[in-house]
């Protein structure tokens, strides 16, 4: 399968994100993260989340998409090429953000990612996942066709999306992340088109 054109072109990716999330829900991030925090984002894309943080936060990220990394670095965003499954690429930080990445992974890979992120976060992991994709979850013919289209449109050239989750499956998964990694507390909020999840140490 060919990589979706959005993953070859950071400007197109940015435009599509604005269309999918026209209400600027990510403004919510400032409140969740706070001021003067160190923030690390595995699978950071071109680092678009940086602009949603307070200016006095330190943002770093890694991604495997060369075009995205080059684009972000040109904008003076502190990101570099690196695989999020290799711990040597991580920087210990107050907050680790996993944005728009869980649905690209198998359940097993998602759990591995959260377990690695748990080691490197001092305060909490924030997971941001689209909620509208649950329309592609389910076993009837119609849902399966939507799932195929979504998986093609969102193929990042690295991970084939094989399963889309129902909202209740997401809730169960977030609870498993919390229990398996011994987080003290978690919160889950649905705002417009996103889940905002905090796994707090
Ligand atoms: C949907 S994009 C999200 C990007 C960014 N978090 C955002 O919200 O704009 C998913 C990103 O995950 C990256 N990715 C997938 N597998 C990866 C891996 N093993 N290591 C690092 N990045 C990865 C892809 O290159 C892609 O940029």
C-alpha cells in the first residue's frame, strides 16, 4: 500500500488536521500541561503540538518521517529522526504526549509504547486520540468498507491500521494502560472530536 499523500507533505497534513479539527480543541493542552514543563512527544510528526503549549515549556520530539522532521526543524522545532520503540531516543520529561498515534498501532504495540513512555515521564502521559474514527469500528459490511478507506487514507508508511476501536473499547484500553503501568490516577475527557486522557503518576 502507498503512503497517504498527507504523510509526504507536512503542509497538506497540517491543512487536513485543521479541517478535521476545526474548533481548535488542542487549545485544551495548555490547561492540561501547565507552565514551565518539559514535554516530549514520540511520533511527533512535524511538531505541530508545540504551538499549543505555553511559551515557557520545553518541547522535544522524535518521528520516523524524514519530510516531517525536516519541515519541523526548519521551523526551529526541537525534533529529530528516531523510532519511538527505541528507548535510547527518549528524553526524560515532565510530560509525555502520545497524540494521534495509538490508533496506528496494534493493541500490543500500543501497550509497549505506553510502557516505555511510563519510564520516561515524571508526572503524566497525555494521550490524544480522535473519537470520530469509531464509526469505522464494527463487523458489518458497511463498517468494514469505512475501515478500509480510513486505513488507506491514514497509512503513514510505517504502520498498517488493522483495527478501528469502538469508544467503549478505547475506555477499556485506557483503563488497562493505567492498571498495567501502576498509574495513581487517570482522567478521560471527550472534547469535540478527541479523547484527552491523562495517566498520572
Ligand atoms: C497521525 S501522525 C501524528 C503526528 C503528531 N503526533 C501529530 O499529532 O501531529 C502519526 C505519526 O507517527 C509516526 N510514527 C509511526 N510509527 C513511528 C515509530 N515507530 N517511531 C516514530 N514515529 C512513528 C509517523 O511517521 C507519523 O508522523
